């Protein structure tokens, strides 16, 4: 406890009732959560009865690592997981009460789009299917099923979507599958409708801690209430000033409801920031000040005043990118931070990255675009995951269709269409249907034989995967399997460019190695509830695949500059940050209503402006030592060039403009010094080689 300030100690020591920890940016919230876990164990709560919920696999992995360093071996028994991983745990254990098998499948985005197209009568319009998917996801996050969505539909478009949702839900049930939203909605239904299950979980949980509480949606809050029960042994850690996910269902109402639902709620404010200098925090406090406050707080720092926040006005987007590069080159030339990983450029929308990438490549500066394509989104990895899902759940029709056709094995689309009609008629999964004694009435003997051969092969793989335990055996099994199905040849046959095919094959080998390590317990199980210290069989590891979104090990120790959207930057920090594109229409994003009511101060626009202001606040508080805010005088809007207006948030930062505006001549001098230094280094290296 000696390393905690007084407010942090107060939060850690309050153990026997509901507690809200208002953790300002950089105020040490993860430290509070891990120390509170240790304190609970110290006072007699069994580690396995402590549940800590985070919002990302990366945050869960970091919390596990910190808990392990603080608590030691007992940390492996603490349940630290995401909301969705908790949902999987609930449904795997008790989903039978809802008619789910323990081996149910979790549909990915592509699967959901495909099922929605089928539910709509076989449409090929992917864009419309994605709109349905977004609407259905929002409804599920609000706790609405198809019937309730139909009853509340406001127009014909919503009524059509609700009807498609009903058929979509029927197909998920038939496939013994769930989507990501169901991993919250179905556990909620389970606890609501089955008192015995609810009481069991309440008995088994001694305390629940929730990180990033301001990002919870209505369904997640109801699930929490049922897990905690009337005893209210809950610690919610969050910050209303960092609530930036309203567009995906997160609601500040959950913060407002806590004091109402738990009258004895203890509120602790963490206002000391350990990340940023006072000048940066003053700008952040000023920006967020106009927003209404649920629980007022003011961040402060003991790190000193630091460099003043700079405002950089640029002629256009190209000039903005050039000045950003020049600024960071200058800081490296004159400052203590030499690693490119200490620098970040943040912006409101993904499309803004392109012009910065061009300037960085021109200057030969290494960089990464945060939020780029996930490893698991690559086609070759999706292919393999479909096979793994089919081993886990043979009723998973989308996985069946992808596996039976990738690589091709002589089973054509006409055969599969006939199998699909047969399965639909008799209400069977495709895998069940292929073994039906009546299948020969609709398919030729040769086609039936090919399907039987595939079915027997899948059953054999499932049996062998269940027996395969440990890293070496898993690696050998996966290698033999890929050779059996000819997947390497399939990649080279399907790509015109051999280098691209070779890169895809490398991804496949890396994925298999990653799977094998998890079978050996060598790496934290980022989709599970605790450190994976025990060896697992390959089938157990395959069950977690659909929950995983990245291989975090791939991103360790990269010495590269970061380009990131403001949303993706939340939870991260860098010594030096540039907030780019701070123009009206970008940040805050366009606030006009679709029906042309430009500037009308209705409730929706006010709420959106408040969330945009919170987004600016999040961006400012990512910076540790220096911050520059840039805007452009002219910017492209479609094919037109329009006059740029500086964001209202720049004025709200209340900076002393006379001291913060950058002098281009100073930048030029710094650039010349950097280039001179590089030339000297090159000359010295050449002289050394000559010697």
C-alpha cells in the first residue's frame, strides 16, 4: 500500500459494498484494481471467487501480468477476462438451460453477413447485409429480440430488418451458434430466467471488479447486477469524461443508475495524474469543462509544467503531414527520446492516415497503423478457423460450407445446394444431413460418397484433436493435417504472385505455432479466464478461437511511430503526440442532421458534441511530455477544396497563443541540425570501413 496515494488506498480498502472509482486519465486505475484483488485475497476471499472484467483481451493480459507480479502464484486462479469471455464461460457451463450444447460455435463477422443474406432470401448485397448486421447488433445491445424490435420499429426499413432478425435468430439456433452480441444477451437471459443458475453464480463470486465501466451498455449492466446480487460486492472503475463509444451502445446512464440501484455506493475520485505534465492536463481540464458533470473532478500532476501545448496551423493536409514529420525529427534531434515508439499521430477518421503515411515513407520513418487488419481477418486464417470450428461443433453450417470447399475436394455447389435443401426440409444441420440414409434420394451415389468421405474425415480429426495434448504433439498434428488437405498447394494455386502466396503460407505456419504453444500452456490464454498454466488438448484451444482478435505477441518491441484513430488510442500513451486534423467537420465530426436541420441544437446533436469533446479530451491525455494540435486552412472535401475552420476545441483549451504557436524557422534549424548529424554519422561510418 506504500506505493498508493490516499485516494487509491481508500478505493483498495473498501471491500464490503458497492464502490465506484472515478479514475481520471493516467490516474493508476489498473494499479488500484490489481491491489484491490490482492487486498481481497489478503482478507480471506478465495482467488477463484474474484472476477475482474475488462473490455479487451490486451487489457486482460496486462492485468493478469500485473496481478501475477503483485500476488504471485495465486493470481492464476483469479478470473480475469473480457465481458465476452465471461459470457462464453457462463454458456459453456450452463447454456444447456437455453438449449445450447457446450460445443456451440461463435460466428465471426463474415459468417453473420452470410447468414443474413440467406435470411433475406438469398440477396447478394453485402453493403445492405452489413447495415442489417449493425442494426441488429444495436438492438441486441439494448436488450431487444426480434419480436421487441418489430414492436418498436419506427419505419418500413426497421420493420424489414426486424423480420430478417427473426429468421436470423432461427438460423443461429439451428446451427447451435451465437454471435458476439449473444455472448452478453444470452447469459443475461440465462440468469434472468433460471434462478438456480443465478444463485449458483452469485454464491461462487465473492467480488466483481469492472474496468472501463463507462463503456458498458445496457445489457452488460443488467448482467452485472444479476451476477452481483443484492449484496452489491462490486467495484466499478471508470471515467465519465472518457466515454467515447456511444455509437456502439455504451451509455452514461449506467453511471447515473449506480447510486440509485446501490444507495450505499462509495464514490472515490482518483484525480492525480501520473502520465502528463501540468500544461497538458490544464488543456484537457479546460476542454472537458463545458460538458455536464456526473461526478466533477479536476486532474492534477506533480510532473511539473512541462512544454507548452503547441498549436500548428497548416496550409493544407500535405503541409500538415510535413510539419508533423519535421516536429518529430526535431524532437529526436534535441531531446531525450530517440525511439520512434515514443511518438504518435492521432486523428479522428481512418482516411486521414494516408497522407501521413506518404510523408513518413518519404522521410524513411518506420511506422504502424493501429487498428489495421487483424491477423484473424486474413482469408487464410479464416479458412483454418472454419475447420477448427467444425471440429468443435459439427452443427456449425457456415464452418461446414467453408471447410468442404477450401481447399476444393470435388464437392460442387450443386451438390451442396441439394444437401442444403434436404437439410432444411428435415431440420437438420448440413453435417447431420450428409449421413442421412435418405440422402441418396436427392443426390447421386458418387456425390453421397464424397460427402460421406468428408464427414468421416472431420469426425476423425475431431477425435484426434481431442487426444492431442501439449505443444509438440499439436504442432505435429497440425502439420500433418495441412499436408493431408493440401493447403499449401491451394494457396499457391489461388495466387498469381508467388511472394504473396509464400507470405500467406508463413501466416499459416505462425498460426499453427501459436495454437501449439497454447496447447502447451506456454502463453497466456487471452480468451480465457486466467493464466493458462496447464496443458490443453487441441480441441479445447480451438473452442476459444472465435473470441480472439489479435496475436499480441506479434506487436511487442516494435520501434515504430504510431498512427492511430482517437478511438483506437484509448488506454495508450506516448511521450510525444500530435493531434491532427483539428478542424470543424472533422473534430468535432460533422454535426449536421441527415434531414438538413443544420446546426439545430436538438438533444441528439448536443449529445454527439459532448461525445466529440470527450474524444478530444482522450486525445490530449494520451500525451506525456509534449503535445501539438494541428489544423489546416484549406482541406479536401470530396473533389472540392474548402476553407478550413479550426476546431472549437482549440479555443476551449484556453491556451496562451502568443507562447504556443510554433515558429517554422526554429523547425528548419532543427531539421538542418538533424541532417548534419546524419551526414556526419555516414561520413564516420565510411571512414571506419576505409580504415
